[in-house]
C-alpha cells in the first residue's frame, strides 16, 4: 500500500512569503488559456505530503495528483515544484473569467535567467535584454 497523499493549501500569507523566493517564483502564471488575461491571477499553492522525493517527477504520481486536483478542487492546470526538499503544487485562477486553465511561463526578464543566458551564449546582458524586448514586442503584436 502506498502512503496516502495529503494535500494542504497554503494560506495567502504563506503564498506571498513563498513567492518572494526567486527560485520558486521563476515559473509563474503568464496567460489565461480561456480569455487571454496576462496579469491578474489569483495564486493558489498547495503543499503535498506523503510523496517520497524520488517520486516527485514520477509521471504516475503526478497524474494521480492532477486527477485529485480536478476532482477535489476543480483546478485544471497545475504545476509541480520541489523547493527545499518540499513538494508543492502551484496553480492560478484568472481574476477575469475565473478559469483555472492558466499557462505558466518563465519570466524572461528575470535577472538570474538573463545572467544564465549570458553565460551560455557569451552575449552581454544588455544585448540579451534588447533581444528579449524585440521578441516580446513581436509576440505582443501578433
Ligand atoms: Zn481568463
């Protein structure tokens, strides 16, 4: 028998504390797949207990948890994050249309991401930021 998985929603205070952590908040809600909203999301984060660390990225484990979120919380899209050895489920609600099918993306302009790209490509940070601006302008004008 597997140990039961226990899911506990963080309070809004715990959520805002966790979101001050740069590593945790790198991947964040970027787009509502229903109405296209890009900014106003209510974040809901859950701590998952009873899952061994070796199983955090296991497909079967994640699918079971996904199913549980659909059934118990009516949340369509969730994202798994391991942070400081703890296992979290990150989700968001669109404040406009209340959809939970929110697409997550990495914040392109995050300073840590930019220095990583700089190391990988040998471009200066300024060049990278300019390139990213052009790309995101193109995407917005689509
Ligand atoms: Zn929406």
